[in-house]
C-alpha cells in the first residue's frame, strides 16, 4: 500500500486578506453621540485615542439613560458633585481620562449585556439591579464605578452567554 500524504495547503495571501476584511466588517462597533460629535471605536487602541482626547461631560447624561440610573446616582459613581457637573457641562468641558474611560467601557458593557439578553433591554436592566451570587452578592450596577468592577460584570455576562454559572 502506498502511504498517502495529504497535500498541505499552501499559504494563500488573497484568502488571508479576504478573511481579515471579513473580520474588520464583523468587528463590534461602539459609538457615543455627545454635543453634536460622534465618537466611534472598534478596538481598544481606538478607545485609548478617544480617552486621551476626552469626551464631553454631557456623555454622562447619555450613559445615565443607557444604564437606566438617575443622573445623581451616575454622578455618585463618578465622584462628581451635581454643581461641578452642571458647571462643566455648561462650559462644554471634557471629562478627564479616567472618567472618559468609564463612560466608554460602560457603553461597551451595555451593548454587550443587551446582546447577551437577546436584545431584550428590559431583562438586562433588571439583571443589573438584582444581587448576583457570582459577584459576591453585589448588584452588577453597584460595581460600575471602577474599571475592575466593570470587567467583573462583563466576565459575569460572558459566563451567562456561554451557559456557565453567573
């Protein structure tokens, strides 16, 4: 009997380029519209670029609506007094890097959470408010004041998406 060697497929650069283009099209795309400007990112490096420039204070109001929390509670998460927020918003000031990052991460988290809950935003909003055993008994929304807390909530959503304990 002859030993059959399967032919190894040679590298096809065109196929590789085609796969890369498909990936670019299917990559997640996030955006925030604030004070007439649109901030769009599809990667962490693009997110870093936006963070470095800063985003308007008004974006806090937008994220407040997205996570269904009163503005006062969101300002508490950011450690911002209402008067400072009002003044900075009136002046059209930009958030610092940390606060810009939190807003962008929350945008990504909300989009991912809604996706995990099959685009049923109400279910996702209820999940945010319920104590979660996988999060040490804390509610997911109570952990949204830090990048670590946001990552833990995202990890929990990942486990939910894949049918694991969450």
